[in-house]
C-alpha cells in the first residue's frame, strides 16, 4: 500500500445476510479490494438474538472478504438499525458577543443542541449538524470566520439502546475484529446512493432490507428525518410461503427468480412450479398470484413510509424524489409501485464506485457496506467532527456499559 493510503472495512450486519467490504482510500479516491457475503444467523429485525450464531456468520463474511482482498481484517466500521434506534431534531444557542466564530464556538453550540434528556438505557450515537444560524440568518453550513452576536445550530440526534449496540460490538469482537465506529445504517446507505443534487432538492432514501426497512430524508443538503420500520424482505417471503402453502426456502426461491410486485407486469398465462410438502408433484401457480401477494405487502410497507413522511410534514419537500436500495430493492416492479404510492420520481439506488470490482459491487445489497467504508474513509479527514458528530462515542459507550454490569 502506498504512503498516504489506508485500508477501511465496512461490515453490514443484516437480518438475512452479512456483507463485508474492504477498500483502499486516499483523499477522495476509493478502490474496493474485496467483498464477502454470507447468510445471516442469530439476528432478527436488525438485532442480535443469538451471539454465537451471529459471530459465526460475521466470521465467514470477513474470511471471504479477506481472501478476495488479500488483506488481514482486524478493524471494521459497522452499522446499526432496528426498532431500538430512534432519532429526533434539536436546536442549541450560544452568545458570541460580536466576536468572530471559531471552532470553539461551533463545538459549544453543538454541545448545547445535544443537551437533551436521554433515558439511562439509551446512548447517543450521532449528533449531525443540519444548519447554523447566525443572528437570524439560517442556511449556514460553516460559520467559522463570521462575526455576530448569537449563534444557533439545528441538529439531528440519533440514540440507541446501549445493550443492543453492545451486543453487536461483542459479536464483532467474537468474530475476531474490533469496531472502530458504529453508524446508523440508513445514513451509510444514503451516503452510497444519493447524489448531491438529490440531497439538496429533497429526497427520501428507502433501504428495503431483509428484516427492516430504513428511511433517511435529506432536504437542502442536510439530514432531516431517519426511521426504521420492522418489516422487510423476510415478510414478503413469509406471505408468499403462506399464500402458496409451501416452505420458506421454496418461497424465497420463487421470489428471487420469478417474483414481481406489479401484477400488470406479468402475463396472465405465465406460471411457476411450486413444490409443496403435502404433494409429491409440484403445483403450477400463476405468476400473477405471486405478484399479487408480493405486491400487497410491498405496497403496505411503502404506505407506512409515506405515512411517516406525512406525519413529519416532509412530503411536500421531496422534489428530488424517492431512491430505493437494499437487497429487496431488486424485486421487479418495486420502482413502479413506489411511484404510484408516493406520487414522486423514483429510482433504484445502486452504489457508486469505480475500479476492478465495479460490476460486483454495483448492486443495491452492497449500499450499506459501501456507505460504511465511505464513512470510515472520511472520518479521519474531517477531524474532530464527522458531520457534526463528536468522536469518542464508542469509548463512552464502553465505559457506560462497564459501569452497569
């Protein structure tokens, strides 16, 4: 590895798969060296339920990525999601008495914005600056060097249950790696698939994963809303297994090979052979029936996302449209269905990366892993604040956890 370059590893610990990505970075350049993917065990809806099984799955994905990249993996940046994570917006204010704004004043106003009561079982994960306001003038991204009397800052705060995050960290440790940072998964996915123009115009990223569907909304270039819905691709497979009276394995095969969530996109006479436990002979099932089952659950999920956006008052600010990513985003018809539900321009979000592995990585299921790599690559360059996020969060979490056990 040449001087000035470093290796960053992103580890996406999902409900249905573990994805590991190894990249070499230098400045704004990023080259993916290897990826590893393995079916996930020991997790449900983004949270660890069996530490040994989860650690074993992580270890196998790490091994695959290590072999492809020819790198020894000892440290990772991993993502967190699930119902235990919640987020909200806050605002802080500090007087500066006509002085010039420096890094110290920015730090103070960020600390004032995050000075909100948090329950004892939760831990601060992110404090992300949205905008600074100097003497009533908003929309300022960096006030350093400006003069004024009063400095305000709007931030997006993300917290999670310490026990759940610590379980994830311990699984990684059991798999033989240390955790450099823990990042909210939809923030990582958005980093990999959203364009600067979409962030500026107002866009919602929907990360349609196996166990959860994660949402991130950006307006005027800043994060405004994040959320996690405990439904995902596993629910589509379960509905299909029930509707076709077959096993989860057979339902997953049908979903991934001939599934579609728009009945109008399937021919009326098209069928698929379905193996059933109660019969030695496969049954012929109309693909329109398959599409109706998958479409019903997918539409329900999209409407849940829309309801969240409406409750937050954000639907009218999304000129940049909807970007769908995650493993389940590959389902044919999902873009067209989302366009109907949201009434907004919609596209499938593919990770943006160049290099020898471009064709391998440019798929929705690698969005979070690439975003984690990008976060890890940027963290050192951005110094003490990463998008307004104070460093040292992991160490404070470790100390807090040691105090309660």
